[in-house]
């Protein structure tokens, strides 16, 4: 019985440990007619101190390509503009800031 409980605990905890380590790195969003956007997890989490949960499970799902970024949703502040609204981060709606992300 003890072995079964330990095995079950490992099976439950192992994916959580792997998932906790897998959220770093860069993501490139391919944006037509506006220039691609490079999102750096390290910059946001380490340099700026943003917690993963600030975006994941709220703004973005925590898995790979589970969403599509569209301009219509950007104007509703569903994605980057959730924080980049001029209060928490620079205002992504301001045309003077477009090139800060779009390359």
C-alpha cells in the first residue's frame, strides 16, 4: 500500500515539477503587416518581477499554441494590453510604442 501511495504521489508531482520549469525562453508571435513580436519570459519574470500567474491561467493558457493573437482582441486588452495599458507597462495602444515590440 505504501509503495502505491508513493508511486501515485510521484505521478502527480512529476508533471507539476516539469511544468514549473518549462515556461522560460522566448516566444515569437508572427504578425502579418505589423512585424513579428518577440516575447521574453526571462525579461518579464526575472528582470521585471512579473509572476507567471499574472498571465497564465488568466490572459494566456499555460500551454503552447493554445490561442491566436488577433488585433480585435488586442484592442479589447485581452492579451499584451492587459498589462501594457499605460498603467502597469507602456501603453501598447499608443502608436509611438509600436516599434518597442513589433520588429
